[in-house]
């Protein structure tokens, strides 16, 4: 952790990010120190779990560092990290919803003693898991556009403004995502 007297503490986010792209680990440490608590506190409010919040923020920073040379954003670093956190939280809610639905179905199935229901629940859980896994395999912009379209139910125009890309590019991302999911899930 860098102390407040370190020269990196006085650098703006843009300059720090440029240094991170040049593999400067102290610049990354400064970004991490600058935003870790803010992001964790924000996530904890939504997740009601400090541990889950810390895990999600840690994943964001790992992804951020690993993709540092391919990241291009037109908003502030803070806005970028907040958006990444929003998507992580949405994914966590979706995963938790799938787990809750599965648990309820298994409980209901076992209470009814019906083996067919258990298999149907298992198949539903497997399909939901495969869909989630497949969505996570999409390229970042494509995944973001797809999730904004399907999870947030935004129009292509709204997605275009949100991601800073053209409407036709949004359309291409959605088509690409649907083709990929259809092929990856072996749907006819």
C-alpha cells in the first residue's frame, strides 16, 4: 500500500491508468487503494454481505489488471469500475435467483415424492447454469450489450448511448450473442 506522500497519490486516474497499461504495478496499487473500499462498501449495500462484496470487487480488479492493455473507455475510471461492479452484482443476483429457484423446486419435489419433477428441476438447473456460463464466454462488449438488452430490457438506442457505440454495432453484438448462445447450447 502506498502512503499519502507517494507521488502516485497525486496523479489523476487517467495518468495512473496509462502507467498501469505500461505494467506499472505501483500505479495499479494506487488505483486499487483509491477504489477498493468505495466499491466494496457500495457492493455490500446491495449484497448484505461484506465477504461477497470483497470477493466481487477483487474479481473486478483481477479482470481489470488482466485486460489492462485491451480496455478502452470514454468515461472516467471511477465510472468504468462502478459499471463493472453493477454487472457483477447483476450476475450475482441472477446466480442467487437460479440457486433459490432450484432449492425451492428440489424442496417441493422431495415433498411431493415425484421423481419426474426432480429430473425436470435438475434439467432446468443445468440449462440455467449452461446459459449463464455461455453468457460469460461472450466477448465483453457483446456480453454487456446482451445483458443490457435482456436483463435490463433497454432498447438498442439506450444501449448505444450507455456503451458509447452505434445502434448498428449494438444490433451486431446482440445477433452475435444470440448465434453464439444458440450454437453453444445446441438449440435448434
